[in-house]
């Protein structure tokens, strides 16, 4: 889960595994696998960074073997 900010300034939590695409034109628009769109204040690169870090955290929680 990653914390993001809506354009109205309200933070929310998004399950990063549900992200299909992220576009920046100029607002950052996230398209989910469901087809829903969310517009956020964060830049595209920041959303990608948070998503990657979330994935790394999940992989560390999986026991080896």
C-alpha cells in the first residue's frame, strides 16, 4: 500500500498492485486494473518510486525457500 494525495489535498492509501498505468499530462493520472482513474498531486516518478519500494518490502517479507 502506498500513500498518495488527491488534487484536493486529501491523502489516501492505494494498493500499488492494482496499478495498470501511470501517466503525466500534466497531472499524474493512475489507471487501475479495474479501469478506474485516479488523479494525484505526486509526480509520476514519485508514484513509481513508492510502488517499487512497496514491492521490495513485500519481497523481504516472503521467507526464502
